[in-house]
C-alpha cells in the first residue's frame, strides 16, 4: 500500500508545484513550505529542490533572483507558457482519472 | 555567498549533502547545495536553538534521499546481475573455442565487473585457464597418447579407472568454476 501511495505522490507532485505557481510567482522556500504543509504531500522537504531544478531544466518554470527584505537573495519561480500548457493538460486528465477511480471505489462498478 | 554563518549542525548537514551528491555533475551539485543552504538561511533565524535547527533538518530529510531524488547514484549495486555476468561466465567456460579470444574477452569482463571479489576473479582466471576448450585439447591428447600406450587387450579395468580421473577433473573443474562464479554473482547482487 505505502509504496503505491508514495509513487502516486511522486508522480503528481510536480503538477502540484505548477498549480501553486498558476496565480503568480513564489520563491523557493515559500513553495516548499506551502507544499509541505499540505497533508500527506511531502515527506522530506529537501527532495523538492531537485524537483524544482528539473522543472527549470524542462522549461516548465523559470526563475529570477531578487533581494529579500530579510536574509539571503530569493529565487522566484514563475510558470512558463509551456508550464501552463502542461498543467492544463494534466488538470483535464486528472479530473477524468480521479472521477473514474472515485466512482469505482465507491460503487465497485464502472458508472 | 553567505552573509551570516549557520549553526554548526546545519553546516555539517550541508557537508553531508555535498558528499551524498558527489555523483551529480558539478554544476547540479553546487546548485542543490546552494538551494538547501538558502532554505536553511530562510528557515533559521540567527542564533536559532539546537532544537530549532534539528527540527528544520528533520523536515528537510536525509541528505542521501535528497541527492538520490536528483539522480539515483549509480551504485555498485549495478552489481545487479544484468546479463553481463552470464556472458562473462559463458565466455570463460566455452569462449576458448573461438580461437582463444572468447576466453580472453571473458577474463577482461570478469576483471572489469564489480560483482566479483578479487579472490573470485583469481579463481575464475587461474583455476582452469582456457575453460572447456583446454579440457578438450588436454583430453584428446591424453586419449591419443593413451591409445598408443594401451595396446589391444592391455587396458584393464584398473587402468581405465585411473584414466577416468583426469577426464572427470578436466570437465568438472571448469564447470565447477563457472557454477562457483554464478553463485557468487547471485550472492553479490542479492546482498
């Protein structure tokens, strides 16, 4: 059971990151803490940084550094046009997928 | 880059991360460590207590896990038997038939592999060099010379029993070596 859930979580996590950026930029620490505070989403905050780096390499997000009022400069993440497309496509698929799974779990038949 | 110093525990954590990520390309390792360092500077106020530092580090998770999330380390657990081992064992066993080159290739693969220990490799190389091909050369020359010595009716039952020993050994030793290497490979990949 547990490995399935953690695989599912790992697969979905990057889209949750993209979703958090839909309404505007966020800096890394803010992103990480927001996701980490969602129930059952992240087991170790540190593993989000490699994920963010990958999204950047894949061109789904882009970053700019800006001074912070307190502490070190912050790296702000924004969604690229490509990131928006990917997020949109996933949202549609997820909607359909989760509805099907919910239906099956609830009734044991295909609605 | 840092304008203030981190708690020694946090510094030690960054060192561990740096080591855990030593399989990553340099640029990616530096970036990962810098990202985590920035995180620590955000999460920890100056003069944070040890308990606060430990909490932040716990939330970050194990440095190994973070580095593996970036890119799995190509472990010597690619000791996982992947077919190369079988090719190696087969070449050592019967590769000698291909003008001897096959056996030499087998030896090359054997010594390059991370699956076997040096002791295994020495056994695989030296116990019966050439594999079954050498057994055949050995046996045919033995049988020919045996036929010359053994005139009609001269070969008694006793003589035959004695003659059987090197024949059996010539077949058992290379096959036994192959079985031994196969078992060691299996043992190594499951541990």
